[in-house]
C-alpha cells in the first residue's frame, strides 16, 4: 500500500493513518485501520474507489460506527468516511440529506422546525447512510417509512437513484446489505405541522425513555440482537440471568439485557464472547437462535 499516500495527496483527499477503531466505533474498542479517508465529492469518491479496486486494496464505508464491532486485528485496508457529505436541504415536506449527515441532529433540527416523521431517530447515534443501510428504527417506526428514494453508487461506480419499493426494506435490513452499494443521499418525506409542540413532546418522551432504559453512560452499539418474531431479545437474555455478566472489560448491561457495554477498556473479544454466551444460553433455554443485529467487522 506504498502508493496510497501519493494517490490521496495527488487527489487532495484528506486522510489519516493507523487510526484506532476506538475512535471509529461507538464500542470504543478494536485494532487499527491502516487508512481512514474523507473524500469531499462524488468525483473524488469515485476516483478513490477506482484506485482501490484497480489495486486490490480492501475498503469499507463507515458511518458513525454505531452498529459495528471491529475486531482487535489491525485492518490493512481503507475505511471510507463520508463525514464531508454532511449537507441537507428541505423543499416543501421533502428533506434531501447526504449520507454523512448525523441522523440524530437531523431529527432534532427537523422536529424543532415543525417537521414530523423523524422523531423516532432522536437518540440514534448514526448517519443517514448507516440508517438507510440498516433501516434504522425505533418505537415501531423506521427510516424506510419516510424514504422516497436513495441515490447510490453501484459497484461499477455508476450513480443510480432507487425508489423505496426497489430498496427491499424490512426489519433492520435493506438492499444495501446484499449489494455493495454506497448511499450518497436520501430523500425523505416528512409532514409539516403548524407548530412543534406535539413533535417536541414526542421527542422528549422518547429521549426520556431511552435514558431510563438504556445504559447510555457507557460505550455500546445499541441493541446487540434482532428481536425474534413476537418477542424481545432482551427479555430472553434477561431470563437466562445474564444481566450484569462480565467478561474482561465488557458487561451485559444490568439496565438492558440487549446491550453489551464497554465498561472498562474492553477488548472486542470480551464483547464477542458475551455475544456468544448469550446466544448459547438463549438457545439452550428457549431453543431460539438469536441473530446479531450489529456487524462484526474484520473478524475472519
Ligand atoms: C446508544 C445507541 C442506541 C441505538 N439505538 C438504535 C435504535 O433505536 N434503532 C436502530 O435501528 N439502531 C440503533 N442503534 C444502532 C445504530 O446507531 C444504527 O444501526 C445506525 O443506523 C448505524 O449508523 P452508522 O452511521 O453508525 O453506521 P455504521 O455503524 O458506521 O455502519 C453500519 C453499516 O452501514 C454501512 N454504511 C454506513 N454508511 C453507509 C453508506 N453511506 N453507504 C453504504 N453503507 C453504509 C457500513 O458499511 C456498515 O455495514 C443504536 C446505537 C447506539 C450506540
């Protein structure tokens, strides 16, 4: 990867070297990424991807890293951050938000400005791109319910716009998980209301509920497991008496059993072992296979 610096300098793409995944993920653990790059235009992103593909250099797009458990291994590749794709516009009731926009901040801004729809996203610490990829949601709502269309970069580096019905959205899932597409921006339909009173009440209630039920004072990546149909992963883990279980620096939260927290300088392997343990115990007791909602990155 000797010439990477040369390429990035020539293309004027900002980058950092040997960056710890402690800084790139909300779990605050893991090894180091050889490069983290911050392209600021689609043209630069395309030339970067072409270069990486031509030179067989592995890469991965990261949003805010709030749904990723990176392993302790160093990653000999390039993490692409779309932090500079951070603009949004509002036209009538339609918000066009670039992939790097902070979802929670966007939800707050829109709520204050009397737009209803994204209240559920206040408190989800991801980006618009990550939310589209995961179909982020809460309180029985998800981002798919607002999507009009999404602008993507496909594997051949063509820009395409896919309508909601072509994006295969379902519970915490989207087409992006099966195709190597990069989300560039999304158009969301909101509802403009006369004042923000009701919207802000919903936002405040949701945030209070998060604060009272989630261990927000420790690093985590939100819910570890997908809820099985008609049940709650947290309930199953709790019934196995695993709340408060500690391995190394990680702990199954004693506040919410579907959260694993980085309590004290946890290694990624501590967190992974707790995931495995919870899966095993739940399977033994309930014959239910819990599926991990978070992404294990750089483990193979
Ligand atoms: C305290 C806490 C609470 C949470 N609460 C919720 C919740 O209520 N509901 C919920 O759904 N989630 C929740 N999460 C999980 C997480 O915030 C969401 O899944 C979020 O959508 C992830 O966004 P991100 O930008 O951090 O994505 P990342 O974690 O960085 O990436 C996740 C995946 O998306 C891909 N990706 C990111 N950006 C792009 C892009 N531009 N194009 C293509 N792929 C991309 C990545 O490659 C990766 O595969 C919570 C997390 C925490 C820490």
